[in-house]
C-alpha cells in the first residue's frame, strides 16, 4: 500500500491538503516550494538548434526540426505541461506560440510580412517553459537555450533597371568593333537568382548591332556615314528569373566619317518664298580639307534653270508688252503671235500656251499673210527670236528653215532666209539686181555650240547691210564665214514669207513646204527700217532670277569673282580657305518677279584645288542641291463700276461722246488666312481679303450684240492719254484693246477716258460692252465686267397734255428729291395747336412768305431765260435742253422754297406764254393758299403735294 500513498502525495500537495503544521503566509510559501520541488522535478527539453525558412511577404516559417518541447514531469498537471516559448532578442519580427500544452507542440511565425531586401537571415535564441505547479505561472521551469536560424526566401518582385537612362557612343565608319560600349542594369531583389542580370537584348530590329550577356554592344557590319549618320537602338535586360526591365534604355551611336575632303554644313533643299528678295544659299558652309596643304581654290556655283520657261524665269508678258517694257522701237512685227481671228496663221502649229512656245516637229510650217511684213526691209532691220534646237536628225543633215521669204510661184528663189545647217546658223540676204550689179555679201555663217545644245537661247540679228551682227544671250558674235553672190534679177513674181519651213512654189510639180525646222521657237519678230540697241537686247533676254552676292564690300582680301551675263554662273577664286568660306556664305538666290514660276531650280557647286609643290592634291566632290521656289499668292482681279446708265441722244452725237467707264475701279486682292491667337481652340481658320498692287498687261473692251458700224459709231481714246502712261491700243469694230505693262491705276485712268460716239442714235436703244483685264499675258485674269448704255430719246408733247402730265411720271426724267421740301411738308402736316391765335398768326406769316417767294421766282426766272438763250450747252450730266415738257407744277402748286430749284422744266413754256401767264398763275396760287387757310390748310396742301410728287419707282437706273 505504500506506493499508492506515495502517488497521492503530489496530488494532495497540489490541492493544498497537509498532514498538519503551522499556519500563516510564511508557512504556505514554504509548503508550495517544498511541494514544487517534490512535484516539478524536471526542466522542459527542446532541440539545441533549429533552421527555418520563411517566404518573403509571408508569415509562415517552416522549421527543421519542428518546434516541440518535452518534459519528464508529464503527465503531472502543470509540471509536465509546456506553457510558453520565449524568443530572446531585440525587435525581432517573430513570435513563438504553443499549439498544445500537453504534447509541447509549438509554432514559430512572423509578426508581419518579412522583406528580404531589408534582411535576408535572422538568428536568435528560444527557450521553452513548463507550467510550473499551478495556473498562476508559479515555479515555471525553462529549458536550455536553443539557437534558431531563419532564412528569408526571396520573391522576384523587382524588375531590372539600367544605371543610365541613355547611353551614347561615337564610332568611326568602316571599322568593326569588339565592344562599342557597355550597358549595365541592376535588380533590387535580394537573392542571387533574382538580383542578377542574366541576359541583355536589343529591342530595335534591323540594326547592324549585337549585345552579349554582359551588356557589351558591338557592330555586326561596317558602318557608313553617307548611308546613316546616327543610330538609335533600344536595349532591355532580363534577371535570372527572366523578368524584363521595367523600361528600355536608349543607346545612341553616332557615326563619324573618315575624314574626307569636301563641303560641310549645307542643305540639299532650299525653299524660296516669292517676294522675299535675296536669300543666302549656304549660310553655314565650310570646306573640310583634312589638313591637306591647299595653295588656291576655285569654286563655281551654277544655277541650272534651263528647264524653266525659255531657259530661266523671265517675264511672261506678250512680245508686244515686253518690247514696250524694254523701250524697243515701234514697228516691231510679231511673226508668231497668239492664235486669234486677226492672227490665224499660227492656229495650226503646236503651241505651249503658258509660255507661247511653238514646237516644230519637221512636218509643219506657217504662211505669213501678205501685207504683214513689207516687201522692202531696207538696209537696216532686226530679227529676234528664242530658239531651242538639238542636233539635226538623220545621217545627212538638211537645212532647217526658221524664216524664209521665197517666190510664191514659177521660181524657187530665196530672197532672205534664216536657217540652221549642221549646227550652224546661217542668214541669207539676196539683194535685188537694180540695187547693185556686183558681188555682194549674201550668206553669213555662225558656228556656235549653243545652236545644238537643246537649250533655250535668245538670238538677235542686227542687219546694217553689208554688216550683219549676231547677239546670242546678250553676247556679240561676228560671222566666221561670209559668202558673196550675185543680186537677184528683177521680176514681178509675188513672194511668200513662211516660218518653220520654206515655201517651194516653182520647179516642182506641186507647190509645197520644204526644209522643215525641228525644234522650238518663241517671240520671232522682225523690225524693218531700224536696228535694236544693245540695251534693249539685254533687257529682252534678261533673266529675272539668278545668283547674287550680299554685301560685296565685305568679301575677304584676295577674292576674285565673276558672273556670266545671265548671272546663272558665279566663279570665285582665292588662296585663303577661310575667306573662300565666308565669301561663299554670302552667295544668294534672287527672283525679282512678283509672280515667279514655281518649281525646282538645281544648284551645283564644283571646286578645283591646287596644292603646294608636287603633293597629291585632294579631290573635293561636287555639291548638288536644289532651290524650291514656292507657289506665289494668286491675285483676284476685280473690275467694279456702274453697270448701266442712260444718256440723252445729244451726248452720243457730240464730239466728246459718252464716257463708258467714268468710275471704273480695278482692285486686286488675295486671301490671307488668319489663325486664332488661342492655340487650344479648334475653330476653323478665317480668310481675310487683303489688297495687293501689281501690273496689268492688257484690257480688252468687247462690243456685245454685233460689231460697231463704222458709218455711224465708234470707240475713241486720245492717244495722248496712252502715251503719257506708256501704253498702246488697237481699235476695231469688235472692240478696243489697250496693252502694255502698267499699273492698275494707269489702266483705270485710261479707261476713264474711253468714249463711245454715235452719229445717228435715233435708231439705237442700248449698246452693251464687256471689259476684261489680264496680268502676265492671261495667267491672271479679271472678272468680265458688263456695261449697258441706253439712249434717252426726245419726246414731243402738245400744250393740252400738260395738265395730264402733272400726275404721270415723265418717261425719261430722273426724280429729284429735295430733303428741305419734304421736311417742310412734314412740319405742315402736324396737328394744329389749340390756340387759335397762334394759328391765325402762322397763316398770315405764311401768306407773306408765299408772296415774297413768288416775286423772287419771277425775277430769277427772267434772268434764267436770258442766260439760256445766250448759251445752250451745259456741263451737267443731265442735259434736258431738248425736252419740251414745259409745265413746272412745283412752281404752280407748291409753296415758297421750291421755285428757284425747280424752274428748269418750264423754261421754253415761259418764254412762249410771256410774263402775263406766269403772273396769273402766281396770283391763282396765292388765292388758293389763302382759301386753304380757313378750310384746313395742312391737310389739303399735303394732299396736293402727294399728287404732285414724282413717282420714280419705275425709272431704271
């Protein structure tokens, strides 16, 4: 029975049962200690070390071995149970909890998510505690200290980032590099797996570059500076978890050319805005010599405009206008005019209407009608033309006739001719036999490369027999060969002048054209009896565009320069490269036309270098650029003025006639787009019309509804009005044409003086005209302004019909409004005041004023009749002297204030009836006014006024 008792002792001790003894607190504590010593004999036991792993951003720790504490006092309550695990360390993010006191199982966990980037590993001490001898946590025993090592497992949460946002490198063309530059990326993850960069990759495709695992970039082929100056590639990086970089990095590789001599810093495309004046072409150009020893340099700038118009941008006015503009002598005959009813011999030719260029394909020619060119050109005359000609087709070159005057029938003699043969220009001039019976110069030959270079050139042949001089593009050329011939025997055979071929009228079965021309001609003219001066020739062929030098005085020392006559070629020479650079930077392009021809002008810069001694000289490649002339603003030419008016027949019959356009205005505008100052708004742009000034080259006045009858009507214009303004005109039954380059104001002034006359206007009701003006030979035209002129015919009426006409609108009279009369009528129609005294006084004063007015009217009328008999003509626009309407109702029925202004309508009536009838009419008017005072004067006078007012609503203006 003893063991059983011994087993119960701890239980009794735990319940506070004793066998006896003293009482009090001191005794109780001693008893508990004794009881604990007897019951809780052992310390808890745990492993000596633990190794744990926790995943980043998680709180669960996996321990090896598991956290379990054992106590040999088990199964004694409290003493054999595990109550706690305690961690020793400062601010550790972990805690240990007991899962089962009896089994001693515990768990180690994180208080909050763990960040591997802050700390990768943790090491601390842990101990286990039993429950002691009671629930009051008294007499706990703790285990030995165990070491816990926790490793944080990384999560690939960060993407690689590059150390630099962009990289830049410079390489020389033509080389293969092992490494041009190295890019480097980093990763903020904590583990080697996720924090290391395992791969780099070039994102940009189709580039001659590659990158290795370490970020070294190399080129895979030789780079060429001329092909591409710069490369921009994007590179990305991957960590070992194959996570790509958050943002790619930019790598810029500049290709440096191998030093090659040549011009640097120039622009291939140069835009020119019309009206901008002189514009520098190479403001920053300089020559790179690569340290070459250069002793002198010659630079040639060439503006190539041979495909623009007739070789360059020239004025596109008609030939007559250009001749007038350049001050050429009068009497010039245009052999290739624009096709029209009067000049129809060019209608069958191929023509480029924009420039009036006639193209001859070797199968056509034109006959000049008889009378256009006089038969005798005299010993002095001039032939001018623009010609573009290439090598003659075929093996055996034939004569290509430009101008030929030959026999029309029977024979085949050439009296004078201009032709091309084997790229030589030949002028033939055969004198008549009666002028001289000796050998005379007959053929003049010029051999020039330009004749067959397929480019436009301006030719002028000045004849002062026996001397013939050729001007080509302003330069003088003497014939290299002159052959003599006998004069032509006289005959009465008519001659035929042709262009583009020569007429063969005799010695053949059927007359036909022969010796056809292949090429293009323009502005072919002949001036009999006079030669043109060098100044006029230069003006006619002058280009309006070319090269220029800004600030000639600022050119460096030792710079020599030279322009060709058309300023399309500039040659500069010097021995200092710096001075050449500065001089070339001042070379500019200028186009003086207000409306230049838009398009491309090619520009070439060539160089010749001389070196010191016998050194090998550097070679400088040519510069090929182009000037883009932008489209000029197109003007809108508008004609404004009176479109319809009437004039008495007498004015049409007078020597002065009727001015057709006394108030015409010529206005030119262009649309200018205005943008809103606020760039955030999306409102549409508004167009504003602005006025611009420019010249005109002709205005045509056409007669509509049939030509003029020269037996009774014509259009007239004083020649002095034209000559003062340097204009010319032609007149015909179809209309009037004013031409010549002049300002719009000049044309306005001339048109103001254009008159129409008709000697028999009785059968004429209306005449209609149309006017249209042009700038640049029809490139810009105005609106068609129509004018209708009507005749006011004379009407005879009898005296008995005068009263009826008082209330009927006269058919050809324009109503005349008098504001003062209307205001007085309005005042008289006001309701009378209540004060009778005021009414009586007003009536008396009115009667007195009427009497005085009638008296003054009588006196003025007598003087007016005397002046009318002395002079019948007047300068007023309205001439009514021929009208026979003789009653002036305003004088007879209206009050004072009207008589002096409205007595013209009764002048002839008063002269016939005498003073008595006028007096009686005035007395009756006074009596009526007095009687009307008592019957309601205001109402009746207003009624009579309404009956007598002119009704002008039906009059046409």
